C-alpha cells in the first residue's frame, strides 16, 4: 500500500476525522465527537483498535480495543485518583490492578464488574489475600503489624481460623 496523505473530514453528525484514510475509512489518526469525546490511534473497519480515548468527562483509556471497547490497557479517572491496568470486558476491569491514589489502596487480581473476587488488597501495611465476596475478604489471610490472620472471614472479620502473633505463638479463632 502506498503512503497515505493526512486528510480532514467532517461527518454529517459533526464528528471530525483527521488522519490517513483507505477506501473512505480512517485507518490512522484522530476522531473528535461533537459531545467532546476524542480518540486517536489505529482503526479497522471504522473502529479504534489501538490507541487513546478521552471521554467527555475526562476519563482516559489507552490500549487495545475490540468492537470499540477497551480490552487491554489502562483507564485513568479524570482526576487521576483511580487507575485501572489490565484486561477489560464490557467496560469493567476483569484481571489486573486497580490503584486508588488518594488512599494508596491497591487491588490486584481477578475482578467481576469492577469488584475484586480473587487476589490481593493492600492498604499501607494492611494486606488481605484470598477470595473476596461482595468486596470483602471471605477466605484467605490478613497481614498487619506482624500478625497474620488465616481462615474464613465475614465482612473482613475472622470467624474461623488462626491468629499468628509476631512472637511465633498462635491461637484458634472460632466465632
């Protein structure tokens, strides 16, 4: 394919296209929508397949796309307090890392509709690892200040398991 020239085009709905075209379709460049959303990168069949999208509310998405949706990459909130990195499905992070910058909370693992279901939650020296239900640790372990709690949890509280102390001692816990 010979080198394409950079062109500009405005669609009937007011969407502006600028870039390289093939057979009337944008293949590389930027698309600016009337509501303020814009995207740039590589296109296939008129849909973004790789690049950056900035939504009208300022949320940015960067990575690989399929059928117009981010499938692998990162999403950053408009105020940069939430960063999601990994694999996405139907606009939700399904595997990867979620970082809340204001509180320095990191979730890492597998997600369902944006909620951690299997993995690790870290807040300063407080670490939870295991299986989560409704956003709470259900089965796994908690590490904090040299203590380790291991077993079954209900809304983050140990209900059946063991507590290990920094001095090597432990006790059973069964509520």
